[in-house]
C-alpha cells in the first residue's frame, strides 16, 4: 500500500485537528527577557592561529557625538542600513589570539559592574574555554575605559594574575602627564584616572611598545594616532594569512565608512583621527586585508571596499577551518 501525498496530508490534518481540539498545552518557554546581550564568542582561523572575537557589550552613540556630522545625511545612512532614527548602538569587542605557545588578549572591554550593557568579557572568555589565569599577554590598542578597564576586577584588582600588560609608550606618557589631565575637561578626567589605575595594577609586569614593530610573538604594532596619541592596531600574521585588528579606527560603521571625515568627540585629535581612518581604509582596501575592530558589528571581521571617494564595510563570511 502506498501513502499518497494527499492521503498523508488529510490524515495529518485529521490527527492535528484531534490533537488541537483535545488538548490545552501550556507554553513552556515562559522565561523573563534577559535584557542583555548573550555571551558572544566567535572563533576563526588566521593561518594556523586561532582568533576569537569576544563581546563585552555595547554603547549607544548619539549623533551629537560625531564631529562634522550632517543630520540629513546621517538619517539617510541610517535608513540605508535599515536602522532606526536616534542613537546608534555599537558593540564593544575584544579579540583573543592563540599563537599556539601564548594566549594574547587584545583589549579587555569595560570592567564588571557597569550595568547590563557592558562588562560581559569575562563570561565570553569563559565561553571560549579560557580562564583569566591562562592569558599571557594583554595587548591594549589605547588606554580608554572600554579597552583597558576590563583588565581589572570591579574591585580594581588585576583580573589576569599572570599576564603582562602591553601598552604603547605614547599612550602611557599621554595619560600619565599631569598637565594633560589638568587641562582636560572634567568629564574627560576619569579617562586619565582609569588608565593610571589599570597601569598601576600591573606595574610589576608592564611593557611599553611603539612604532611599527613586533609587540608579542608574530603580532606587530601599527601606530594609528589621532583617536588617542598612542592609539595602535595590531597585525596578526600566520602562514600567509593576515588579520589587522585596528582598535577604534571606526566607532560607528553605519556612518564612518561612508563619511570617514566624521570623527567622534572622544578623539584627542579628531582631524588626525580622520586622516588616519582614511589612510587605513586605503591601505586595507588596496591590500584586500581582513580586518577586525573593537566597534565594528560583532564579531567585527570584514573587509573594506573602496567605491570612488567613499568606502564600504563588507562583513566577512563566517569561516572556520579545522
Ligand atoms: Zn573604544
């Protein structure tokens, strides 16, 4: 006997009807909304090295924070990205690089205890199967709170008991200069105290690097001045593959690929930051280099395409090679 499709559908319908008529099934998924991002940890290979993107959380950026922003154009760009009007939400990412003989965490997010939006890096690290005491090196793109505060516990102690802390000498000098701190507006003073507190907790294992040279293992420092004087990116190379983790070249992908001249109020030198952004876009577009960024849509891997005088972020296809 064969069961025709029509016959099958008829019996399925009958069975379904009986089931629905006879049962009152309570919903099982009655769970409160988490109102926070899920743990974010996404791994890919770069040559024979593993890089894991880790999500610390997110920040909402109001349009007033962008220097040079034109409202009408910002609205058009948001609409073209299928975004809502209003503040733009941007993630805070960090990247764990397993060199094989060394675990390097590039940036560390914000610290714990900052409300539901931020401070999830420890959970993401745990999801990636790594305990803080396994991290050998903390490599910091710049000493802003959303990059360096996460090296501390909420009590202000070193979260990574065995890791050296590597910062650029230029950033270290800038944030430790009392004249700079005294000149800074009140709302910027916590940036100085935060940078100093993090550096002090690792004082006995602090290393400073500068210029375009090896920072740790095969990871090379690339100066990207402007956002902060010592702001840097890191190039990871392995078996002919390259990944350029560029820190804060971009704070909001929706705006700044189309308008690299729009800087953010957190820039120490917004004009230089814009020049660095454009130069970096040109370099990675010409070299077809895989990039990742701390404020690019998580996991933040992608490429930059150049369309005449403007640019586009092309998120990387998901990939993992065993
Ligand atoms: Zn940042």
